[in-house]
C-alpha cells in the first residue's frame, strides 16, 4: 500500500503543530509523533515567549538576541525573529489563545536573564508550554499518527520523497511531496537534561547519514538551575523567571557567589550562570541552592503553580525551602542547516523548523524564551512557502520497505555510557584532551554491532564532539577550559 500526503510533518511540538495548522485548509497533512503528542519540549516549557513590547522594542530585542548569541548569530534570521514576533503572537491571540493578563485584561510581561526589559508573555503562570500545546492540539484537524518513529528519510537524487517509520512493530514508508522536520533537539544524549524523553536526536543522525549538513553543533545550552537529585530521566527545570523575579543563587552559607563571576549576578546570561555554578561546585565542593525566600507564599503558588506542585511531590515546600540546583543540558542552538525559509540545504522538498533546525537565529547562545517564538515565527514562514508549493502527484518513485534492525541487546548499556561521556566531556566545560578521548570511544562504539537507533545517537554525538574540537576558542555556550585544551 502506498500512503501519501502533500505535507508530512515530523513532530508535535510548537513548530510542527503550527506548520500543520497553517496549512491544513489547503493541503493534506499527516503529523507523526514518536510518542504521545504531548511528550515534547514544547509541553514542558515554563517561562514563556519573548516578544517585543512595542515597535521601538524590536530593535532592543534584536540587540539582546545578538548579544546573547555572542556575535555568532545570523543577523538576518534575528531580524526576522524579532520583527515578525508581534504578528505571530497577535495571530495566536486572535485565534483565541490566552496569555496571563492583569485584572484589567492587560497582558502581563515578565523578565528573564539577559533581556533589557520585561518582555516575556506567559500562560497558566509557569505552564506556558502546556497551555500552548493544548490550545494547538484542540485546533488541529489533521490526523496525528502516534507512537510513530521516523527511522529514515526517503531521499533520491537530491530530492526527498517521504519518510520511513516504525509503528506498532512494523516498518513502512509514508510518501509526501514535502517533509517538514520539527523533531526538536538532542536532550537525551546527555546524562542530565531537562528535555522530553522523545528528544534523542534521531532526525539529526538520519540527516548525517544522508550527508545533510548540521551546523553549530558545539553550541549546546545548559540551563543553570535544574533539580537533578531525582531518579527521573527528565530533570525538573526551575525556570529562569524565578531569578528574573528575585530568586537568589546561594551556597550553603547563603553567599551569593555569582557576583564573583559577573556583575549582573543572577541576571547574567544563562551560559555564564551555568558555568559559574558548575565551577563553584567543583572548586569548593559546596552545594548550591536556589533561595526563594523573597517570594510571598500565596503569590508564589499562583505565579509558579507547576514548579510549586512538582517540587512538593519531591518533598520540598516552596518558597520556604531552598532547592539544591545543578546545571543540566537544556537546548540545542546547533541543528540541521536551513535557509531563512527553513529549506534544508542540498535536498529539495525537505524543510526543518524549530529546535531541530539552525537558521543561525540563536548564534552561540540562545536568549531565554526565544525558542517558542522561533517555533512560531519560522513555522509561519515555512507554511507560507509550502502554501505555494505543488501538491502530491503520484510519483513512480517507490522505495523498498527495508527491515532495519532498530535495537539489539546491549544497546541500552552503551546508550547510558554515551550519555555519561557527553555530560562529562562534551558538556559545560570542555577541553581538547577529553574531547579527543570522547571521540575515540564514540568511534569505537560505531564499529560495534549495534541497532540503528543507537547508531543515530552516536552519529549526532560524534558531530557535537567534532564541532567542539574544531572550535579552539571559547564562544558563547562553547567553553574550553585553558584554550586549546
Ligand atoms: C523544561 C523546558 C522548559 C522550557 N521553557 C521554555 C520557555 O519558557 N520558553 C521558550 O521559548 N523555550 C523554552 N524551552 C525550549 C522550548 O520548549 C523548545 O525549544 C521548543 O518547545 C521546541 O519546539 P519544537 O517544536 O522544535 O520541538 P519539540 O516541542 O521538542 O517537539 C519535538 C517533536 O518531535 C517528535 N520527534 C522527535 N524525533 C522523532 C522521530 N524520530 N520520529 C517522530 N517524531 C519525532 C517528538 O516526539 C516531539 O513531538 C524549554 C524547554 C524545556 C525542555
């Protein structure tokens, strides 16, 4: 049987859902999702969505984004992000999405690190991602094929014809005139991370296996404040807005040591805070805490209900108790190389959008809350391009339904070893010797008999390590201790 659509979207996060929502009245769409639709980073997003508060603020938002990106952003991509932000957000509001407002119905903005002003919209207090995801899912009319993992792209002669998927124990092809990769980042490659369990870099690995370039893969962002003392794979994030609204980072003696590293203290860019916490813990052996005592209890519960509840389940009474924190992997600035319309370089009919893609918008370091915005703005763009594209025409192109071996015994052990290698050697603080060591072990693993899914993880990990080795000087989120290793 040949299954075909005009557009096949890989992923049910903000980027994938918004692409589908924009196109479904004009095109036949299928969305595939590796797990339940909500098991994505969008669903777990807490803080909010950055948006310029006025026309004048567009320039300041651009400046803040470029500064956070440490001179490594593509200025054209940043201009698109910030100048089209208000339109994308208004589109969302017009469709009925409700951001948090005051009693008079005025939008409430909060502030996050490295933003010059309060320009972060939020919903449900600290449940912006969950509210946004639910809203988009309710609006979506197109079918979603759940528990469906893309295991390959159907590419021939520089054109993409669809995807191969694993679903319900069988492997088959789905054909489409255009494929949009909206598969998110790479979180599960790292031992400590804040990402959904579905985010394991398969699509990045698939791209590499077809010689599709990834770019800036050394640029991996670590969130400064996660609660890692739990057995859950996805570590509980403690949103940046906590610090934006007054939470302090202290050691066990109550000392605000961040000022030793940067005069902005808690409001420094997140790579600076992550590194400072990591370094301080290593040097002093002291535990580091988030001190929320400046918050009034009922206000805290109302403003941060998810964090309050999730930490209560783990035995913490907030804001009265300090929470031990550690940095954890959070966001991939690097990704599949695309142009400003999200077209993947070198392959026709293939697009990438959201965290999976790299337009250069985040440079070497993403400004907080710019990623949900990226998902919205750039999926609006990709949809505009696809609206004008041809529909599916019965192509003669048929690909074999190859039975790949996805997993074999022993993969899990190697997968956990890989996570530990990536955390220790390709993490927050890197050096040449350790990166070399990591590369040798990853190359060794690639030579072992392993399943395809582990191979894809290894290919992406190797790319991160190689990119880190190639960048000899620290930049943004990529930090080499004692330059040149
Ligand atoms: C805890 C947390 C808090 C955050 N808070 C904020 C915030 O406040 N503001 C902000 O701007 N950003 C925030 N971020 C970042 C932001 O949430 C993500 O960058 C953004 O949601 C990514 O959206 P996306 O659509 O690109 O990918 P995702 O939302 O991650 O969706 C990826 C989708 O792809 C699917 N998928 C992956 N691989 C395959 C495959 N092989 N086959 C089929 N499907 C596949 C997944 O199942 C999933 O449906 C946060 C991230 C986390 C983890």
